[in-house]
């Protein structure tokens, strides 16, 4: 367990032990965030099982064939895969499991890895607005919207589409040289068990339908994981991946610790500070202030604690909630620590990428400096104009 994980755990333990967060509030926090943590466990395990089944490799093979030798179509197929994976299985799944697949696609087609890898990085963040399950911040916001009679998808559909369209336009211009021309594809790997691939695709489709329909996300993810796990056991009689490795326990404990630390801080003045930084109004200038505060905070301290810190100033207001989600989901593209997905993506690039053809921090920060303001600005403007 890394030092930052231990630091958060120690801080959370101190908050609870000293009563800085009262017991009643701690129990209420557990009631509110418990389903979110259950979902994280289930969806992470499910994503690993999909990789075991070969679903991501099979999807990559379809993408390469659909590109018909044209690099622009290959890039568009990668963007589609990254978007679908982020929307349905969360941004961290895209960063961890799709990144190696896309790097292998680049080698298979003789393409430069940079445009494809950078597209996965961008969309693992900016495509995470459409469904509650796409990002932990969405899961935190969705119950408050529901309590006030608003469906999450109804609020976020338009800004999600606008942010996605902006991202694709900007990326196509930034990487236009690397996604032009044609390629000749080498044969791809054949799935070890085509039946398992089809089962994984079917279960994923049913799960996404449940998420879109507004069913209990923790229950749907748990049921899907159990169903696919059973299929893997029946077909292979082994999970292949050790059970302990199916879930990133240090990350999960750290997230729970962050919930406790920020909740304690709210009891002692953080909410007042947040209202001064992010404002409380709903006019165009107020929403712009909120968007800037959210994006800057996300890049400064990471998007999850940024959302937790600023959430009191948007409670009960669907418009302000939408703006904050746009800011903390599409905004943290500039600093390496702005989003856990960025850190996970970078680790996978280092592990699986060609050392002679890897993005550097200059490219990552440069792309973020261009894309983040445009994506957040476009999403915020769409909310402002149709509220």
C-alpha cells in the first residue's frame, strides 16, 4: 500500500477516533456511500472478468476490421470503444483495461501510438458524464438529483453529448497528422473461447440497459459480476485472475477514507469556504465561477475530493450540479494527478507501450491545456442556454 493511501487512512481514522465527525453523521455517511463502494467493487471485478473473457480484444478486432485500412477510421473506432467503455464500465476501466488493447492495436496496424493513446486518456475523463455509473462523482450526485425529482440522465444528457463532441473535434485537430493515411493490419489474436466472449457481450448489454433504466446500480453490477463469474467458472473452471486481484482494495479503502475526511471537514467550515470559492447563484457569471472553481480544484487536488468539497454549494440545484460535474469530470486533464484515471492510464502506457513511441508529460499537459477549457466551457454553456 502506497504512502498516499496510508496517509488518507490515517487521517480518516483520526477523524473518527477524535469525534471530529460525529457518530451519527458517520453512520449517515456510511448509509449514503455504502452502495457506491459496493458498486466500485462489483464493476471493477466485472471489468477484469470481461478482460479474462477476451471481450476487449474482440472489440478491438472488430474496430480494426471496421477501419478498412484507413487510420482516421481506426482513430474513430478507438474513440467509439473508449466512449462506450467509459459510459458503461467507468473511466477507470477504460484507463486500465482498454489502454493496453489500444497500444496493441497501434502495433498491429503499424500506427503511431500517440494519437490513439491520447484519445483514450481524454475520453476516459470527458466521456464520463452520461450515466451515474460512468464516474464516482456522478454516483455521488445522482441520489441528490433523485431526491428532488430529477433523473440524472435527463439533466446530463445534453452536456454529456456537447462535451463529447467538443472532445472529438479538438482531438481530431490536435492529432490530424497521426490519424491520416492508410495501414495494413497484421492478424489479430483469436479469442480462446468465443462462447465466453458472446456471454460477456450479452451480460454487458443487459447491465447497461439496467443502468440506463435507472435500476439500482450496485445491485445490477453485483448481479452482472456474479453471472459472468459463474460463466467463467463453468467454461474454464478457474477465474484465471486471483480473487484478491479482481478488486483494487487500497484504492477502495482510500476512497472511503476520503469520504470520511471531507465529511469531517464539512462539519468544521469547509462548506462555508466552498460557497465563497464557488458562489451560490445560478446566473451565467455564477455558473462560470462554479465551473472554474471545479476545474481548478480538480486539477489541484484530484477530481473526487474536489467534488466532495464543493458539493454542498450545489445540493438541490440541478443546474449547478450539472455544471460542477462537467467541471470535475472533463476538467482534470491538465495535471497528472487531476484524475485517478490519468494516473492509471499513465501506468498502463509505461507497462505496455513501446519505449520509443510513448507520450510524455509535455504532450499530456499540452493536450489538457487546450482540451479542458474548451470541453468545460462548451458543457457549461450548453447548460446555461437550456436551463
